[in-house]
């Protein structure tokens, strides 16, 4: 009888201990699951490419991406985060897309680079020379891939009514190891040639447009091949020209490579 009473008295204690163990296990499980959500350095699939501490030790610049298995990797993220918040959700600390972090300076400012061509393509305002991001001062360095290069004209063709001209050009490197993206501008007589095309600017993956011709006084045909046709589907490559010109696309698999056909002897003429 006494033994039964003792067992009865110990049962609540055992039950309470079991509940505490269960609650603890659930808490640990939830903490682990939370650590694998969102943009956190605790995720098992994270790959950290760069981790730089500011000179005063209060901030971290981190470049990271996620391993997506057979698909490859996600796009790289750059964050500037206080050291004490490094294990938090990192999305709020991600640098704006137009900035590419270079590194910390001795005064705890961060130098970032801005690609001028990308600013043009995406209609970003890149006129600032400095900025601030979540309390960190940014020194902005503007990168212009055309600097010091001579413009090379691929095609200069008047419209049928002679009121417009189609100009295709690029900025090759001095050793011609990099021809640079093709750019197309539609200009009125006497209008200055803009540094960057006002109608079309090719992506870094290829020219996309391999030739062009007028099909009317306010319409043009853009020539491409099957391999580069997809590059014409990037909406940011087509700019809002001051002249309203329609275009159509013609696929010609006799066109090869990244050179315009005016540069390829034996290719079909476009003039």
C-alpha cells in the first residue's frame, strides 16, 4: 500500500519531467528549422565567398550564395551587417543591386563600384559619388567600360525617306580581345551620337542582333540566328528612343558568331 502511494506521488514529477523534455526537444527542433529558413548564415546549403570585418570590428561585409544541388548555385548576395546581428535574417542588410562592394577603407567607409552601362540599361540614377546604407557610408566608384576606347561603327544606314539614320557601333578593346556589346541608335540628321545606344544595347552574353536594315521609313528588321534569338527577349536591351521605330526579327542561320555580317566576308549583304 505504501509503495503504491509512493508511486502515485512520483508520477506527477515524472510526467512534468517528460513534458519539459518534450518541450525542450520541440524548442531545439524549431530553432534548427528556423536556422534553415530565409537568408541566414546558419543554413547548411550556404556558401560564403567573402567575409570582411570593418577596421573597427563593428560591421561585416559578406558575399554568399546557396548551393541548389543539380541546378547549380543561386545568385551571389552582398550584405553589410552589424557583427551582433550576423545570425539574423540577412535580407534587410543586402546592398542595393546597383552596388558591387570593393572593400573597407581605413575610416570604416565602404567603397562600392557602379557599372555605368548597367545604370543606363536599368534606368538607375548613378549620379551620386557617395551614399549611405544602414549607417555605413559608401564611397561610389563609377566604372565605365567605354573609357579610353574608340567607337567603331558597324553600320550607318539612312532610312528610305532620308529623315533618319540607323547607326550600329561598339567599343572594342585596343587589342580587340573584347569587342564590347553592339549598340544601335536611331538618329535624326545632325543629331549627335550618344555614348550608349538609344535603341538597343546588347547583353554581355552576345550581340543578339547580328545585322539590321530598314523595312520602311519608321520600321527596321533586326537580323539574328537561332542561337542568339533568345537575347532579343531581354526587355532591358531595348531602350526608349526619342524616335518611335517599330522592329521585326528575321532569323538567318547563315549568320555566325558574334561579328556583325558587315564584318564577315561572304555573308549575305544587308545594305
